[in-house]
């Protein structure tokens, strides 16, 4: 017995010695070559903190918008699918953690009967026939009745199992960050859709007001036509200008319904009317606007973090593929009962069975499969690092572009407001001069057309500025956490 057990203890000692070995490369974060600050207008450079850490409930000030976002986070199909993806990754992580434990299998009842014929090289088992003469054709050669417990345990010598666990953990964390990225995009898309809806509401008010103004002008032109002071051409051109403004109303009503349906689709609901809150002003807490640093962007933006976890998973996958090319050590054993005759199945101690084994196996020639798998995993890791660098570059550019848009849209807004004020004054003066005979009807309808265009443009700039605030919030990684 001692002679048999010594090699097994030698194997255990070898196992403990080799378990300290680990192949592959530890993950090290790449150098992102980040600038010290974003490219932005001077007015934002002295800001402190970062917008990304502002709760989205504090960032938006419209209760109707907040209700829409709440509904979207609860019912959006992409969000629900992302949560299931996280659960799948969590199950896979639990499976990877269990890889460090042995496998135990119980065979509750097993029967093995083998028959041979006279041309077989051996004879029937004597205990089965108990001295009786066996058939020459299809005699029972072997009979087994067994119940046992089998144990198999692979020792993680080269870090293969730990690499699998690291890969599963990184995949789980990447799925969580993917869900956060979906949430930031969802919040931004709902906010942009809602702001577009408010813009359309404001534009349809402008169009209807302009139609009323054109009706008043047309009545004035009719009076002068009846008095013989102008020709029918003036009435026709004035009516044409009125029809242009009137045709905008059904177009905008169409866009409003389509935008409402699109917003409700994001919230997982069927088409219906959407309750509005405030107008296109004071919808965002602009006092919270501050850029932070590009380094804080790397730490907070979900898609960057997702890309990094994918790189960590690819690095672990590469290490796992490399470990598969090295020897593997498996310990095992069995304990139970085994008898040739069914009546002796549980005859203890006569039917007792016990075994212990240890296998140290080394792949030698696998048709280059293991080497190819390792080389492919190494290239996949390089691709994951390129994807991470690309995501970081895109993120920094998006933040810089958002700051540029905000700065330039402020200038456009000042000019657009001045243009609207000037257009309204021009309409007022044109009507007064026309009534006094110092202006033609063409000057009146031209002034009204310019006023319509200017007001429409002003509303669009206000909406674009709100979208830029939202895009800045999203690009900085804001909106994925309710509490900070």
C-alpha cells in the first residue's frame, strides 16, 4: 500500500510546485496620449469639475421630459435586452469561478454486460458461470454491477482557469458598461426628441401667427384693390405668400405626430399624444456646464470603459490560449462498489472499489490548432486595443465638438434674435408705409416672408443649442447613474 501511495504524493508535491507558474502577459492599460485639456472656447477653459457627475434629474428641468426618460429606462427594449445580457454574463462568470473546484459525479446504478463468441481470444469469466460450461457462441465474457462516486480535478498550473475567470469577469463588466452606454444614449435621444417636439410646437405657432398676419395684409390689399389703387397681381402675390405660410401648418402637424410616435417607441409604448411641459427655454441647468479633464472622460464614459474591459477579456483569452499549449495536470479518483454478480452488488467489503489517479498530459502535435488559436487570440487582442484607442479618440473629439458647437451657437443665437427683432420692425414699418403710399405691396410681403424665415430659424437655433448641451452631457459620460 505504501508503495502504491508514494507516487501519488510525489504528484501532489509536483502539483503544488507547478501551481505557482503562470504563462501569458498581465494586463497593462495602454497609453492614450491624452491632451491636458479639450479644444474649446476660452469661456469654458476655467471651469472646474465635470458635467458627467451631474444627476440627469438635476440636469433637466422639465417634468414631462423626466417622466419620459423614466418610462424609457423602465420599458425600452434595448435596455431590457441589455439587462438580460448582463444576466447571461453573470451566469458565465459564476461558471468560470467554479472551474477551480473538482468535478464530482455519482453513478447510482450501472450494469455492463459483454458477450463474445468462440473466435474471441479469451474465455468467459468463471465466476459468472460458477463452474458450468459456457456456450461457445455468445458466451458472457464480462459482467459488472457498480455504484460509485468519481472525482476529477484539473490543477490550474499555468493559469488557464484563472484566465478563463478573468475573461468572464471582464466580459461581465463590459456588458454592464454596455448597458450604461445604452442608457446614456437613450436619455440623450429622448431629450433630443422632446426638444425637437417643442421646436415643432414653436414653429407651428409661428406659422399660424404668420397666416393671421397675411390674412390681415390680404384684407388690406383687397380694400386698395376695390378702391382701384392696385392691380389684381398684388392680390395674387399676397395670397401666394399666405398659402406658403398656411402650407407649413399641415407639414409641421405631420412632423409632430411622427416625432411623438418616435419618442413613445423609445419608451416602449404605442403611439399617442405626449404631454408637453416648458417651452424652448430654461430646460437645462446650464450652471452645471463644465468640461473636467480628458482623464476623467476615460474613467467615466461607459463606452470607453466597455472597450477597455473587452481589451482585458481579449488579453485573458490570449493567455488562456497560450496555457493550452502547456502540460495539464488532472487528479482523480473513484470510490464505490463493483461486483460481477448482481447478488454481490452491495456485498461489503467484498465489492468495495477505490482508485486514485493523476495524469500529466502534454500536447505534442495537434495539426497546428493550438498555435493557430493562440496567434489568432493575440491578433484579436491587438484589434481590441485599436478599438479602445479609437473609442478614446472619438470621445475626446465629441466633447471638443460639443464645446465648439455651444460657443458658436451662442453667437448665432444673438444674431438670430437681432434678426427677428429687425424683421418684426421691418414688417411694422412696411405696413405703415404701405398705408401711407410710401411702400409697395411687394415690400410688405417681402418683409413678412423675412419675418417668417427669421422666426423659424431662431427656433431651430434654440433647439440646436439644447441638443448641443445634451450631446455634451452624453459625450462626457453623463446620465448612466442615478446616484453618484
